[in-house]
C-alpha cells in the first residue's frame, strides 16, 4: 500500500494551495482519510478528515473555514484545498488512510512566507 502526497511548496500569506494524496495498494473507496501536519519538534496535528463516501468531513478549529478536504474515489485521491494561508500553516503535511490499519504518506512541505 502506498500514499503519495504532492502539491506542497512556497506560498505568500493569504494565498492558496491544493494538496493531493494518491493512494494505491488498498481499497481506497472503503478507507477513512485524514490530513495531518507537523512542525519540527512538535507532535503531528490533525487537520481534516473525510469518510469513505465523502459525505462527512471534520476539521481542526485552526483551519475551519479556510481548508476543505475532498476525495475522488474514481481517482483514488484525496485533496486538501487550503486558502487564506498563514505563516503558522507552515509545516509538513501528511496524508493518512485508515482501513483495518493506518497508512501514511511521506509528507509534502508547505511554506507560507513573504
């Protein structure tokens, strides 16, 4: 099983970025998907989750109203649309799949800076 994140990069404060996570090796359409982020020296922080059908989502208070999680089961991909980005959103963003066990991607770096 594999999760591959992409879409990270450098963006100015107030800007937008969309992360993608492509899944393979398991039945993606049955998996509960989450996004986390981590700053060096700190614990990994939950950002957003989406159920298998895409009909249920949850967000951390720190990103509610600014980030949107979505999925395309036909493409085995989950997305994280990030808007109104702040310097404190700078982190490595990880994709997580839950289907009988946890799967993790390698992460993608997001830097919010002017």
